[in-house]
C-alpha cells in the first residue's frame, strides 16, 4: 500500500539558510531511491524557517529504507542543533 509522508521542519532563528541548504541536498538523492514516487520540498511563504516535505512512497518498507539511508544521517549531523521542531505524519490516501 502506498504511503504519504508529511514532514515539517522548523529551523531555529538564524539557522534558516543552513537548514534550507541541507534539506535541498536530500532532494536528488531521495528522488532516485527505490520506491520514491514524489519528494517535494516546500517553504512557508511568510516564515522562511518553516519547511515541509510532501512525499509519496510505494510502501512503508521502502520509506523505512529511506529513513535509514546514509544521506539522511548526514543531514541529521549537519543540522544538529539547528532544528527547533520536527513533525512527521504517515498518511494514507482516502479520496
């Protein structure tokens, strides 16, 4: 069953550019991963420190593989202390 992920990342004040740059690095690598259908990064139009990924995956298992990928670990290390809040929702399409 397909899985949709909504991930919201809020940068600490003054760390917006760092978080933005590190998030953008994830896009081409992740889009090339097995099971990735869609992986789109968004930024809040009024708050440049709030980002959201809208993701679609072929299965939860393939998304879990992504979550354990080296490039995600590198992102976590690069943004350590720069992210104020992270929220992740696993969603199933109903309509």
